[in-house]
C-alpha cells in the first residue's frame, strides 16, 4: 500500500470512529467509490489499535477507574463507583460479542457490506438519532449509569455491527433516549468503545498474526499512528462541541450521505 492510501484509510477511521457517522460504513465505501484496493485485515486491526489508544488516552481517568473496578468486583466490593463502571462496561459489551460471533459464523457479516445497506442505515439511524436527541428526557449524568441502562445500551450497540449504523451513533441515541445529557451520553458511548474495540481487535488479530509479514507490520504501524492522531483530534473536537451544540450537524451529514448512496445504489 502507498503512504497516501494508508493516510486516507487511517484518517477516515480516526475521524469517523467516534463521530456518530459510522467508520465501518466509510471504510467499506472507500474502495467502492474511489476504486482503491481494499486495505485488508492487517490495516483494519492497525487503525483500530490507533483509535483505541486515542480513546484510552482521552478518558484515562475513567479507564483507570474501570480497571480498579475490576479489582473491586474480583473481591466482591460491588458498591463502589469504580465497580459499577466496570460492571456496566462488561454488561454493555456482552451483546455485541454474541451478535458479532453469530454474524461471523453465519456469514451474514459479508452480505451486509453493500452500498444499499449503508445508505439505508445512514439515513434511518441518523433520523433516529435526531429524534432521540430532540425528544429524549434530560437530567441523567454518567455517574447515574445503572446495570439496566448498560445492558440496554449494549443491545443497541449490537445493532452497529450492521455497516453504516455507527457504533457511537447508536449508543449515543440509546443514552439520549434513556435521558442522559449530551456530553454524558457521548462519554458513556466512548467508554463502551474500549472493550468493544478490544474484542474485535482480538478476533481479527488472531487471523492476522499468522499471515502478516514485515512490510504489512510496517504499514500497520504507520496506519495506527496516523489513526491515533486523527481519532484524538476528532474526539477532542466532538466532546468540546457538545457543550454548546446538539448532534444535528451529524444527522444532516448522515441524511445527505444516505440519500446520495441510495440514489447511486438504485440507479
């Protein structure tokens, strides 16, 4: 792969992983709309590692609290704030792992990678995000996260395995529907991404290790570094913007892109 190709893939993944616009959908569309070759699983794993590093760095205090919470759970100290956060992340991750395995074992994951599917999910789930953001009750903060809410958000997150849905978009939608403030909804969504990205990285990484060579490893390292920078910039921008702006700009983008893709797909 050329450096330019690596740069394009890394920037797309980095910018769209945490914005509610679907990173997987954009990466699937890249070769279809530009004629570029598919980047392959090595680069997929690499850019996910880069975005994982960005979210861990940005939310380091929360990540540290969750790790401490795992220790509390192991010693049956379940009433601490750290333990509740760790338990919430565990519950929120279970549905996406089960659904992901089901899609992979049945082969449905490949059949969903089409422009038509991405167009409809971009459009429909963009409108659902707008509805939840405008009509959802407010008042809940991240520290109010309950096991029930974590599981509900986890079930919604599983839907994001359909390309174009957006993992961050659908979990933010769920949080807004449940009554969380915009900034706290995004914060919970980003924290939920950490075990989810880890799980997908382990799944793909196991397949990649046996086939990767020196050149693939070099390309992967470059892509990971660029994805890290792009993801950190996008994450910082969105979290700051949410203090004064709704999710409507992202909805508008999703609707416009969804309509364009559907026009292309059906004509």
